[in-house]
């Protein structure tokens, strides 16, 4: 028999909260929910945070929920006999995604010159667009120097260089093109044999 389902709330054909759920919404509450999407309860981010994965291992087909049966009538994506070590996140087009850390620094010639307000606003809009598109996963201002740090996901380093090189502050010379560092899985959390 499948394990019992657990949920904090089940809602049918109504909103549980009078707010639409979409990528741009975050909580307008106290620190840190207001400034850091990892701590908000509003929008798309908390769905990832509270989502509970369920693995059906060795469960006979007749005891599985309909979407998870071998026939897969609902076309639910399934991982069957997957080598986790080779598993990589895939985007809608099927291209493998890698993660990169990018470091932006202020251009030395523009250190004392503030960027015009319209240029900063164009930068904010472009970064929000890259976040919505799934390229930018996290962004932080640097505490050691002027600039920013991003964690991004893309199919190649060339894609990262191209898209981040098009940021308004980079094109206008206020920021230097970013240093891009490919990231690999940390093996310290892997199962020990």
C-alpha cells in the first residue's frame, strides 16, 4: 500500500490566499523575507522549498497512483533506473544545464562615477528578465568590493558570457565583464560505500 499523503492544506478551485502565485511575487514583510526570496512564503520560490519528493521503490504497478503507473497515461515525467551521478538538470529544450559563479567588479575608471538612474533601472529590468528566464538563480552584492556575484545556470560558458556581457552596466563600462567560474558537484554529501 502506498504511504499516506501528507499536506498542510488542500485547496480545490479557490485561492488559499488572495494573491496570485507567480515568479515576481515575494513577501513584503520583515527582514529577511522582504529582501531574500529564499525566506518568502509567497510566489514560486516556496513551492520548491516545501515540495516533498516521494520515491516509489519496489512498489507494484497496481499499488501506484495512476500517473505513476507503467502506462503513464498522464505523461508525467519519470526517472526510472537513473544513475544519479550522471543526472543533470535539463531545461525545456533538453540541453544539459551547468551552474556557474560569476563575479562582477566595478571598472577602475568609473569607481567614483555613479551610474545614471536610467542605466541602473535598465540593469534591474535586465537582471529580473534573466531571473525569470531561469539563467540567474541567485544574485548578491559583493561585500568586499563594488560589484555583484551571481549563481547562474546555462548550457555553456559561452551562453553565460554572451548574456551577462549584454547587461547595461557592462556595456556602458561601469562594470567589467564578469569572471565566470564553472561549478561542479560537491562530493562530500554523496553516499559512502
